């Protein structure tokens, strides 16, 4: 599987940020809003996360944050 890091014009902010650890990180994703950003879903790669975010309708922007190695969380701003 190829992993790319393309910037999507007009799709909002896409970035990688801090990491967390834990075997069950995917099942315990945060539901809280952070500065208006809402957790949407998790993915095993940045590419999968950014593609999924770019396909969402009715959002202002999205971002992908790496929470553990090969575990990315998608956040949206509605």
C-alpha cells in the first residue's frame, strides 16, 4: 500500500501532531471537542485518513493527527 502526503487544496488543515500509547487506542478514541474540532474516525495511515476527510460533506475543514505509530485520528470542524 502506497502512503502519500498530499496537501488537499480547500480541504482544510491537515497535520500530524502528538502521539499517545496504548494497545486499545483505536477503541478508546476521544469524543470530546477540542477548540471546535470533533473526533470522526481512526485509520491506519495518514493517506487513508486524509482521503476519508476530503470526502466528507458539510464540514468546514478536517485534520489528521497521529496518535500512535500507524494510528491516525480524523477530526472535523463543522
